[in-house]
C-alpha cells in the first residue's frame, strides 16, 4: 500500500474498532474458538491442534493491558469430550522483535519459528473446574513489550494456543482488556488472525461470519480453503459488489477450496463470509477450519470486527441474492 492508503487504513481502524477486543467478535457470531489435544483425530475438526491470534494496542495507549481467556481448562460443559478428559492446552503470549512480523508466524503449519519472539507469559490448563466458564487473566502487560509494527499503528502481541496432550476439544474465547477484573476494551485496539478453528452453531437460524479485508488493489482474487465442514450448509461471499456467491464446502476430514474474483468496488472494504448451516440441523458440534489466500498464495488477515462495518450490497436486487 502507498503511505496515503496506509494512513487511511490506520485511521479507519482507530475509528471503527472500538469493540474489537473479544475473539470471536460479536459481529462474527461464532460461539467459540476450539483447539483439540495433540492426540486427537483430525476428523473432529482441528487440522493441526494450534491456533494463533494477534492483538494490536494502538501507539497512543501506554497503560498496562491484560489478555484474558474465558474457560481455558478442558473438562467442563463447554468442551468436547473424547472418551475421558485427558487434554492439556497451553496459552502463550509473545512480544518483541519478529514475534508477529516473521513469515513463520503467518503460516498454516507449525514448521519453522512460529513461536519466534519473547515469551511474556504462558499457562497450561487441564481438567481444572476452578477455571471452568471463568476468566483467566494474563498481566499486567506493558504495551511496549509487543512488537511495534507501524503498518498496524501500534504494538502487536501474538497468542499461541496449542493442544499439547490428550484428544479432547477445548472451547474458549479471548479478550484484551484495560482491567484485570473486568472486560473493558482498549480504545482503538483490535484483533486479527490468518486462520480460524471454530465451533459453529447447532441452530440453523444462527449465521456466523468472517471478515477478510481487501486492503491492496493488487489483489485480483482470493482463495477460500476450509476443512472438515461435514458438507453442512453453505459458505457465501457477500460484499458491496456481490449480493451472494457460493463457495465450496468440505466433507468430513477433507479440504475444499474455491476462488472469488475481487471487484474494483471491493478494494478498501471487508468481505462478509457467511457460514450457514443446513436447515435440517442434523449436523451438531461442527468444528471447522477456514482461511484465505491472495493470488500469490499469501495468507490474508481477517479481523474480529469488519473494518468499515458490515458490508452492504450496493447493486440492484438480483437473482443471485441469497
């Protein structure tokens, strides 16, 4: 991006991402993130038993922050048992040089130095009822301990969640807060990710969303990839220029990909990737993986809230409307 576009992008982030610290975000309408133990079957919906989320603290914010995890243990009503509870999940926070800017941190696999940077805090949880459906708080953390990335407008922290043992599914949520005892957003802060492993709703009336942002006019197409969708429902792209276009979904323990061509009106806007279940609701407890790449094979960022707001189709009503 040019300097002018980068400045416009940063101003847009500061202006609209005031409620961007819950992960999953409210506009995403995703029940939980999920990470299985390292001994799990991939057919249960987790391709590599690791999830990486990034939190950005704006340069202007100098007070301590807290990274919070809701329901970090694996063994309660909110988790997925396979046989007996035997899973351990680690939550680790990284800052410092290279922690968020390194190429390995943006890849899908766990090769290389995906955990590059300075380890600021880490905790491993098993079946511990005292943490069930409660918040665990890391901090206080000095914002300057994050990696300063000018293109993000501040200091960035990397949260790595790994299933280090066992085969159960640990469902949880993340939050960046200004307080240890409350969930108060950092003004202008936001979260983003390159890959999402999530639990979908059981209720067919609930629709979930992911919001990749098209920030570069050199992007001519994106490739959507998903895993273990169990052939349940639809993935639909909606934007300011598209009323609704179907994308391929995967079967059990399989991958599926599809391409979407970017239109000129979609530059500097978010796409609304809608995830809808089949009306029968016969598939329950569906855990899935989804990510996006540009035409160069580079992973694209998605944000926990849509930058610029939820995109509204601006064309005339058409038969493709879904």
